[in-house]
């Protein structure tokens, strides 16, 4: 910039009152304080649960994870059926919800239907997530179980030689929990996958069409892979929800302390165990419940780490 | 208005009295143009004059826009591109496209090139095709040691040449280019222009450009588009189409003269 000698340069600072400056500083401290509060809360919860769980950890060790006794009379506790139930019900839910959820997300992100219809449908799918889980549980008991029981009996009669269908359904059971969970996590998978699909740049779509790709080739070879990390993120969030879901599962799973291969059999999950036992528990039983809680927390942590690894490995290219 | 077509050589693409609509809005009118084989034809003109719209009609990419309508004829080797029997997917395999913004897929360099051939179950040696395509777009020497790295890791100019290689890999007849250099620096632009001269040995190229020097340097034929305000919006049309040296040195129309000499609007 050329400045003529008689031209004065305006100072570029803005005059700010000491009050405004102090408010700025205070705001930074305030937000920083809130952020650390959350971290502190998380750490204190983890430490507290860990301390409370330590008597049970010391007494039962890793055997807690692999044995099936929950006996308040003799004070022997282990949670294999619950851990098994948590994993089976969650993966059953994923098995059902992932294909449907991604399919719905594709349908609602492409221009298969006019936008006027698309918007309300998207809203309705997201509204599924707003139904309280106890309502799902109630619906599960009075509507879903009667329907599924008859269908389940048919499946047991014709496919009973498969271990998964080897017992006759008696009403509540693992399969009801899996189906309820699938419905509950469907909106999470759909909403997040749809956002990821919509965010794929138009240029990529045009590039694929320009090379002579059909609509399906464009969707499956370009758009879905480009949205992969978002889709996996949605699935993992859904899995976390399914593993932690308590009320609806407790209402429909049967709460039996056994790990059965048959999906028609009754079972329980870690969260249903906690919900059923906390009220009358004391002493070592509370400690064992805390131990089970830590196992559940570790399960979700492992799932999330695995998801990160998958996403990073795919995104490297 | 004069729209002259070029009779000397058998045209590969030709359009006759084509009117292009978006809904009820007439975007471009009376497009009559013959594009000769193994030549470079440039579309020039002010923004909004319909150059890109016409370009995208030639490989039916405008079909993706719901409100798009074309009335009139567009021929490719004499067959009607818009006849109901024509599969737009097959058209796009013959008539490739390079876009304004480099748009490599978020895949490796190799997979970017192999994407198109895999769609048609290319039976030949894929490694050889990838190398040939990358050599064809003058990118091979720069990327031969990192074919498994992401196409997005390349510079803008390299990405655009990757997109050209991707188009070449389909062994198309025609390559349509929509302002391929507008996002590139001058050195990359020159590289792409040099490339065009090599490509026209094998392919027919139609290029939309805002860069007048580029049109005069690189093309054999030039079509000048202009736009006029009517009661139903801004409608583009071809003012003049001729050999590039005629358009730039001895244009028949006053509007062309003004535009190419920079005294426009």
C-alpha cells in the first residue's frame, strides 16, 4: 500500500471497554469449566462404579464372565447369560435393522418419490425414535408377542432342527427382544445413513453417471462407499443404544438366567439384570451388579473402538 | 441470426433445431450444429448462454434433471439420441464427460481409472488399460509409483488429468469437457491444452470454455453462444459457428466481433 506523506493512517484497533474484555475472558473460563465438568463427571462415575465393583471383582475374578450362577442365598454371582443375551439380542437387532435401515435411507435420499411426500416420510421415520421405550415394551407385550408367538410356533415346527429355533416359543424371549430393539434402532440407522448419503457431493454422482453407470451402480459403487463412515457411525450408535436399552427389553425378554442357543427361549441382558435386581440388592450383590455394569460399559467401548478401526481402514483409500 | 453448420466432414454429433426447456422455461433455442469427427470444437459465450446445457444434452446427462425437456433432433452417427429405444447409459459409455470441477472418486488412482471398464466387464488386461489411460492423459510418469494412493491426494491439475484418464479408459468416441481448466492454474491449463491436441487424434472433443485464448489456441471450430432477455426469461442461442480462425479473425456477426475482441456488454 502506498501512503502519501500527509495522509494519516487510521489505527486498526477497536476501542473496547475493560468490561467487554473481562466478559470475554469470563466467557472462555465459563465454557472451559462446563467442558471439564463433563469430563470430571464421567471419570467420577467410572471410579465410583469401579470402587463399588471391586469386592465382586476380587471374589469372582474373570469367572464372573463365564459362569451362569446368580444366587443371592449363597452369594455366588456370575453373569455369562446376561452378557450372552446382551450380545445376541443386539446383533439380532442389527441383523434385522441394518439392511432395512440402509434401504430406507437410500430410498429417502434418492429422488424416488417427490419431495413433498419424502419430507413427511423422513419425519415419520425420525419420530419412531421419539417413542418412549416403555411404550415399545407395552406394545411388545400386548401386540407383538401374540403375533410373533403364532409365527414362531410355525417356524419351530418346520425349522426346529436348526438350533436357533429348537425350542417352542412361550411368549417372551430373545427373539421378541431382538425385534423390538430392531424397531427402536431403525430410525437411528436410517437418519444418520440418510444424512451421510445426502452429503455425498453431486459431482461424484455426475461423474459416475457420466461414465455410463446405471442408477444402482452409482448408488452401490460410489454413493454408499463414499458415505461409508457415516453409515458405520450410525450403525455403531444404534448398536450402543441396543446394548444399553433396558425398559423395553426387560419387559419382553423373559428375564430367565440362562444362555440358550434357541432364539425362542427366554433370556436376559446385562441391563435387564440391573433393572430387575437393584431394588432389593445389598452387599456383595450390589457389587456384582456394578461389576456387570462395568462389563456392559466395556462392551460398548470395544464396539466403538472396533468401529473407529473399520472406518479408518476404509477411509485410508 | 446465422447458424452455419460444417459440411466438409461427416459430422459425428449433430443437432437440428433443438430447443431445450427446464419446465416451461426455454433455456436454449434453435441449436443447429454439426460437430466433425477428430476435431476440437469450442463453445464460447457469456455466462448463462446455455453452452453447458447444450454440451450435457449430447450425452443425456440433463436427463438427471426432472424438469428437463428437449424438442428437436440430436444425432450421434446419424441416430437420434433422444429416440425412446436409446439407453442413456449406453450413450454415456460412448460419449464421455470431463467436468468443470475435478471430481475423482474417493478411491485409489487405479480404481478411479478401472471403475468405468469394470462396469462393462472389461475382459482385457486391466493393468495395461490403466497405464495406457494414464499415459493418454500425460499423468503416468507422475503417478506410476502411487497407483494405490487416493485420487484425492493429487493436486487439482493432476486430478483433472485423472478425470480425463478415467474418461479415456472407457474408450469413448467423443469426450465432452465442461470448462475443464477453470479450476486449474496456468501451468496445469497448458498441460491439459497440450493433451487436447494429442487426444483429438483418437477422439472428438467438445469443450466449453470461458477462456478466449484457450478457444483460439486449442480448438478447430468455435461456436459463439449469446443470451437474450425475452418475456419468459433469458434464452441462449448460437450466434455463429465456424472455423476457429474465422470466428476470431473475421466473424460475420457484430456480436461475435464484440465478444471475441473483448468489447462485450
